[in-house]
């Protein structure tokens, strides 16, 4: 049985964030265009292995690929106290770090819940799992969910969960908190605007398992539950499953 919730939200237009890279002139060249042209000629002549001639063609955070300088993305595992825009010092690439409550005790709006034991077990599965925009469709051929791979962001992977943790609450319940990195630039404007921190916006979990009980009041899952993804959604099933706050952190000089 697969479980998830959330309504679809129109993807926000892409806002590309770039940073000018320092250029280093290579041997026997005076301009970047000459270096790239020389590299292409060397490749056509079969001298791809002459790295001493082309090693300095590209600037910092770039690599020569098929005769063109292209940026290399490197994800940093940073511990920031809020949802933050992080400019990676090594490449100039930007990610968004979000954190908040993934789910908590009690029956959600879709009338299913997880026992405390099931929640603790899920914490270990969440690290490294996908973050999606809205819940993908359930897999018709079995348990789990599909993914959108057509290049759009709706129902597609937009990031990764970095860590998750289980916390007991004063009222005797529990909540599972998460930290995740969002890498799709299309979502950056709405995240930084604080839209996803408002009421009716948040996150929701998706997974599949064998219930420990089921009746007219709902379905309860225990430790036999497989986590699939954390979805950014409109109107999450768990009322406290939210994205907490937004803050941009500039690159350190």
C-alpha cells in the first residue's frame, strides 16, 4: 500500500544564479577563445592527452568538457540553523537548505499514521532519500512511487534529505525533523520569498508498507514501512509538517 498527499503547485520560473569565474590563460594563448580553439584543434588531431597544453583553459570551478568550459557542481554538507540559500565557495553554485518537521504522531488527513517504533525506523531510511515537488504517482506495478523524468520539476526529484531525527514531545507524542538540500533552481524564488513557509504549505512523506491495524478510523503502520520520498506540497497531510523559515547566506570572501 502506498501513501502520500498534497496538491500540485505550478512550478516557479527558473532564476539562474551564476558567478563569474577567474580565467587563466593557457600556454601559447593570449585569450580564452584562442585556448578553446586550440583545444578543439588538438582534439581533432588526436592529441587529447596533451593536458599540459590545456590544463589552464578554464577558470576556477570549471572543467574543459568537449572543448567548452563548464561548471562543476559540488554539494556541501553544511549545518545551518535555518532554511538558507548557500553559495558554494568552490563552484559558485547555489543550493537551498530547508529544515522542519517531516511528520508527527497522530492520524493525518489521509487517515493513516505511524507508530513511534515505525517513526524511529523511518528516520534511518530518510537520510539520502529524494525530495520531490508534490507527490509522484504511485507505482501501478507494485509498491513505491514513480518519478517525473521529462525535465520538469513537478513530481520530479528536486533535492536530497541530508539528515533526519526523532524527537519526543512534551505532550507525549513525537515528531521527526529533517534537513534537506534543494538543487533545482526553479524552486529558489518561491523558497526564498517565504511562500512555502506560509500556512497551507509544507512537506509530506510518501512510502509503502504493511499495516499493523486498519479499521474505519484509519490505517496504522509500524516498522514494516518503506520510506520513498519527502514531498514539498500545498496543504500537507500532517498539520505540523512545515518548512520553518528562509534566509540567504552570501558567499564568504
